[in-house]
C-alpha cells in the first residue's frame, strides 16, 4: 500500500468518525434558543409516551424541552449503551429511564445524582414503598419511580370450579393438589412458570425466596444472606420442575411461552404479569372469558406472597447540564395524571397509590385491587452494584430447574455470589 493511499484512507476514516460524532450529537438534541433540552434515554419509545412528552413540553412553557432518544429494545442492550455513555461523562444525557435493578450500580459508580431532601419528598408523595426501595441506595433516594409491576396468578375459572369449588389455590401446595386432580381427570392442568435461563427465572426464584422470608444479600450488599430458606425455595422450584405438572418446555419458557401455554389451553394456572388479561382478549377471546386472577400463591399458609417488582425509575445523570430542569421534567412525566394515561395506553401500572382509586383505572384494570394488594407486600431483587453478576449467577445455577439439588445448589449460590460481591469471576 502506498503512503498516499494510507493517508487517503486515514482521511476518510477521520471524516467518517466526525460524521458519526455529529450524528450522535444531533440524535441527542441540543439547546435551541436558550430553552434547555432534556435528553431522555429509556422509556421514550413506549406506546403513547410521546404524547406525555408533548404535554409536558407544552406545560413547561419554555422552561425546558424534553427530547426522547431511542435505545435498544432489550434491557441488556439499554444498560450497555447507558453505561458506555455515562462512563465517558457524556453531557448529552440528562434523564435516564433505568430498570429498577440498576440504581445501586449507577449510584455507586457516581453516574447519577442523589435527590435533594425537597426533591425526595416530592418524589415520595403517595408513592408505593417497594418501588421507592428500588430507587434507593445507602439510605439516599437516587431516582424517581416511574411505573411498577408485579406478577399475579392467572387461572381458568371452569377448571377451578371442578376441583376447588370456585376458589383458587392460596398456596403452592394447594395449586399442586388442584393441578394433579385436573391431570388425573384428563383436563388441562399445567402450571405456567418462567423457568428459562434468563431474568424471569431470577424474578420467580426471588419471589419464592422472599415469600419464605429469605434474602440473597444484606442491605449494603457486602455479603450473602443465603441460608436454609434458600434451600426451601430451591426444593419448591425443583418440585415444580419434576412433578409432571409444569409444561415440558419449562426450562425454555419465558413470558411469551408461558402466555402461549395459557392461550393454547394447556395451562390451568399461569404465573405471569398483569398484561395477560388485555393480551388474551385479543389472542383468544374464549380463554379470556374463562380467565380469572388472584395474588401469587403463598409458600407459607396464612402468609402473603412477596412478589418481585418490575418497572422503571427516572434518574438524573451526574453529567447533565440541566439537573433541576431534568427533575422537573421527570416529575411531569410521572405526574398522577400521566401515570393514569400511561397505564391506560401502555399497560404499565402506576407507582402512585391514588391512581388505583381512579374510576378510569378501575374500569381498565379489573385486576387493579389484587395488583395493589400484591404491591403492598412485594419484594425487590437484590439491591447491589453487582446485580448483573448476581442475576447471571442465579439464572445459570438454577437452569434447568429439574437439575437443582437443593443443598448443593444453595452452597454453590453462596460461594458464587460472594465471589461476585468481592469482584471475582463473572463479568456483566
């Protein structure tokens, strides 16, 4: 290759890089005419969310303008993009729509700002307790809960009428008994559960463990809290996988597969998110008419289950040039009125308890009362700066659930998660 051709290629490469940087800057938006641009990353592409952005921009009356930026559709891809930009000190990020499990990691890295006492008071007003816990690290509120979620138990009314006198099971043991009765009678009997090697398995395991009163790490994530309750939880998961009452594809079942098993008439009971009802009305109206819901089954009779919350929180980037306006924008986007609108358009449950009492919400969410009850006794996944590692360890160690050896697996989890806390082993 000649010196000139190398020089030409280098010039072309530099020009391409300059074009890419300019393109990214353009995508992130810029302040125009003195109006601060609040660049939002995460949540902007949700159904109907642009209407909320437009409404808040109009309400701001020139104080700021929110610009929604596209991010990857999957949570891992979103986190990777955000981590790269935050680690580089990117001032083009203002408001970050974070998965509820990212708070400790982003706060510990110094990428997001803690809220002031006044801001924390505003963000906490009428907000459910567990969503607030997911936004907190080391006793400081770092984020503003946007929406939440919790799994329910969905069941076929006609089948429960046969074996439960119309009363759904309250515990896992009762669910196993009813499913076995249905199986013996030749009726649909399966228990739908997200048993694939992914985050859904972690959520299910954490719900079972929390319902037994157990946890995975201590409050400041300096050591594990794995104990006999972990072993009990693993025994229950293994029982589900080996009982003959779960779908044969349990170890490959994520939410869509669990929904399909219910839609196709295979499941009598299905542990899944609140979207099931509206989605089933479209997918299989006959099954939808036979569908009912209740709280997630308890592990201990007489004790409520502690379902694992999902959802999203808004955080303010440390590198934002407009932190005050970013907070104001976040509070507008998750105002009670906008939480109601978004729950109706996108099916994302509110974090403001007062919204559950709104007549429009009650009409659209017949499962709202049960959902609120679940959220009031809910749990969070481990709040830890190394959550990504912990999650990967749990999903890989428990997969497939049929291979779980409760006591051995308990020891393996304890050792591997402690290694993650100490910075050894697996990387996110």
